[in-house]
C-alpha cells in the first residue's frame, strides 16, 4: 500500500459493525471541549486587534505558534503513551490543561497573558491529541477506522460550530462583552474533563517487554516508507491550509458586523460536521488517493472564492467549501496514519505526523499573516491555493506510482 494511498476492504459484503460506546464518549468529550475553545478562539482575533491593539501580522504569528506548539507536543505525549502502554491518563491531563486556561482569556489586560494562555491551552491540546487518536485505533477494528475517526471528528466539529454560535448569541445579548463570553467558556471545558474521566475505559495494555522506549532509532525505522509518505503528504496539506483565524479576519474586512463574525466559523463547522462521518465511512471503502485528490480540488476552489469574494454571500460559499474539504480529508489522514503504523507505535506515529504538520502550520500561518499585512487578503488566499495545487500534484504522482491498485 505505497504511501497509504490505496485501501482494499476485505469484508465488502458484510454489514458494518456498530462502533463501540467509548468512541461516542470520546466524540462528546471533544464536542464539549471544542464548544469551550471555539467560544474563545472565534472572538480572539477581534479581541487582540480591536481591544488589545495587536496587529494582524502578530495575530498570524500567535496563531502559528499556538497551533504548531500543540502539534509538536503530540510527539512527546505519543511516545509516552506507547512507552507506558496507557493513553487515557495523558488525554485527561491534556483536556484538564485546556479547561484551566480559559479564565486567563477573560482576565487578560495585555497580549502577553493571551499569548501565554493560548500557548498553555495548545500544550494541553498537544498532550491529549496523539494518545487520544491512538486510543481510537485501539478501540475499533481495522475496517472501522475511517468511520471511527470520522465520527469523532464530526462530533468534535459540532462543538466547533456550537461554540461560535453561542459566542455570537452572547455577544449580541451582552453588547460585545468579550470577557463575559470567555467566562462562560469555562463551563463546557470542565464538563469535558469529567466525562472523559468517568466515561471511557481503556483496553488492557499489552506487556511492554524488553523493547524499551519507542523513541529508539530502530523502533522509528519500523514505521516504514508507507508511513513516512503519509507524513510528507500531511505536511504539504498543512502548508495549503493556514489558520482559520484568517477566515474570521476576511469576514471583518468585508464589512460583516462584529457580533456576526463568529457565524463564519459556524458555517464552516456545520459543513465540516455533516461531512466528516460520511466521508470517514467512504474512506473505508475506496482508494485513499482519490478522496485526498478531490478534497484538495475543493480547497483550491475555496481559496479562489475567498480571494475574490465581494461580500457576505460569496464569503459563506468559500467558507462552506473550506469546511467540506476538511470533512473529506482530516479523518482520512488520521486513518492513513493508523493503517501505516504498527499498533505498538501508534502514539509515536501520530506524534511525529503532527510534528511535521506543526512545522508546516507555523510556516503557513506566518506567511499568511505577512501576505495579508503587505499585499492584502487576496494574496493570502491565492498563496493557499498554490500550495494546495502543489499538494494535489503530489497526490496524483503518488497514485500513479502506486500502480493499478491506486486507480479507482
């Protein structure tokens, strides 16, 4: 299965088995934490620029550092989860850090506190990410992975649009009081931690034996060329998809009222939530390269629409296409990592995959902010479309090299 771009389902005539209850619980944990996080993050660019007086280019750097920090930390948490053969405890610590940082946004009087809170919040995300993703693979059969990752991502994304929607309602109710909204965000964050603690039972861990820490060089070599191909592909994907903060800023630049700007994230995440699970199931049935290629085509069209949008209606079309691309590709990439890695190295595999994506996210968001500052929003989205076109060329080349199995 070169580069993880093809997949054959051996049980095509069998009915799909039901997903375990723990997958649903993990999905609802993600839903609650995303409500909490997105209530803050959907307003944070406006809070930084309008209330604290930070420039747009600094917002780009902050977002790039924050998101890449989360992805880099996943390497270490993933390695630890493999080394100790336990994943839930690290996930609980990560979610707890995310919940504990929310009051800092409400109390912040300067950019320094916001940067620190965003940084710690993303460390929490990094700690929980790789162990949680590896735990999903531990809980389901191989032929269910696309559906399992799609379901978890779909529920996660429901939270990602409920959060901005709730933020919008509260901003209208409380006359643009950012800090009051940030205080409300504390509640679902705490509930997410409690649900994870009581609602998920981790499978029995296999004995670790004498192999020691999976960070050893010979253990990393076991990941193999198919896995490293997925890593390279994920990094190029991330270069093409900078922080969604720029969707929010594009809405404000087009004259959308401040209280309504979070609806941009609502629209994107509704499409993402509705599409993630169906496309996850589809990923269990069809060649991965085909689905990846179509997802990149959708992203290219989204960038074109967002670059040229004259007003609110066209902006919503571009944002919806952005969400559709996310639904088509994000669960698929997670399933590809799980397929390409040995079971005892899954945490490490997800961590290294996200390290590469983290470096790409830092570069992409910093470049997007610089282009916006010096050349305008059109240049930012045009650059994203160019990177997506390069990624599409790479996917098509990998599919061609994978031989007939890679052709639908």
